[in-house]
């Protein structure tokens, strides 16, 4: 509930800030700006989001979602680093032992699986939140770009596999 409230406050304040900045630019900027200059000036999205023709409000909402996600990660960074160091020590102890402790290995595997599951859940939740900001047309365009990117990745992987087979020693 606290995260939802914080996210809502961040989104609202971002919308107000962007709206205020846009109003100031509209009244003070007397030189005509090209569309690209205007997008750059307003802090346009980068990557695939830049191709979706997002409104200023959508940009602010998505930026708030991403900042909340980033804030969660940076707040827990020290904890994650300590957990990773501890896991590395446990893996090293298992590796160096004369016999493999399968119970300890299974516990480590379960811990890793739990963390992977949580990252997956958080990623899908973020994608869902962003999707809710987009229009149906923007979601369709995003899905098309994702399919094209996956196809390009499969083609690259296929080309790479053929290249590796031609190299001696691979």
C-alpha cells in the first residue's frame, strides 16, 4: 500500500512538474523548435519507448514507474551485495569440500530460484504498470517491436551458431 501511495504521489508530482515546465516553455520560447528539438527539450524517452509517440503525461507516468523501480533496487543494493557474497562463500565451500553436500546444494538452489522468481515477478509487474499507461495502439506497436527484436535475436543466434561451427576447436 505504501509503495502504491508513493508511486501515485511521484506520478502526480511528475505530471505537475512536466506540465509547469511545458507551460513555461510555451510562454517564454519565442523561436520555433523542430519536433526533435522539442522532444529532446522535454526529456523524451529513449529506446523503444521513443518510437511510441507518448504524450507528456504518459512520459511522466512511465518515468515515475521506472524511478520507483530504480529506487527499490538502489535502496536494497548493500543487502543484495552482502547476500551475494555470502552465497559465493557457500558455493566455494561446497566446491572445495571433499564430498558434495547435496542438502546444502539444494538449499542454495532453492534460494537462487526464489530470487529469480521475485525478479521475474517484479519485471512483469513493471511491464504491466507501463502497459496500463499506453493506448491500445501503442501496446500493439510495442508488441510488434518486441517480436521484431526477438526475431532479430533468433537470426543473430542462428548466424552465430553457424559461425562457431566453422571455427576449429569450438
